[in-house]
C-alpha cells in the first residue's frame, strides 16, 4: 500500500482497472440489530416497545431473527403485545358502556370512571 502511495499518490489507493476489487465485508447483522436495539431501548420505557419499534424499523430482518438476536423469546413478545391490545379493548368497551348509560357525559367524567374502577 505504501508503495502504491509513493508511485501514484492518492489515486494509487483507488482500485485500478486490472486489479481485483477489494471486497467490503457486510456488517454483522447481529451487531447491527443489537446496536439499534440499545439506541431505541434508551428512548422507550419497556423492552417490548423497544422490540416492536426495532421490528418496524428493520423490515428486512424477520421478527424471529430480531427477537433471537436481542435475547427475547417470541412467546413473551407476542404475549405482551396481545395483553396491551386486550387491555385497550376492555377499557374502550367500558367507556362505551358509560357513554350509553350517560350520553350527556363529556370527556372527563367518562374517562375518570374507569380509573376509579381499576384502582
């Protein structure tokens, strides 16, 4: 390399037409995924939310591969995803029941009652 620099200057470091091209090694996908996971994990509060965001940001990798790389079991991931959806559905159904019983209620009264019932 030093000889090429001495003979040809900066252009000597470029690949010449007859020279074999240098292969750039692709970045290790495990390292790439772990790096992005750690960046996201500092921004969100839960591991599941971080994994979900990572899966959305990296569609070229399978969900199974991403979860395996970050060390999260697939069953745990889907269990927590479904729990959040069911919790939202139950709360929404409860608010709808309050609205049917009291159609004149505004935003605050209909949203305060479910909190009292949770606690």
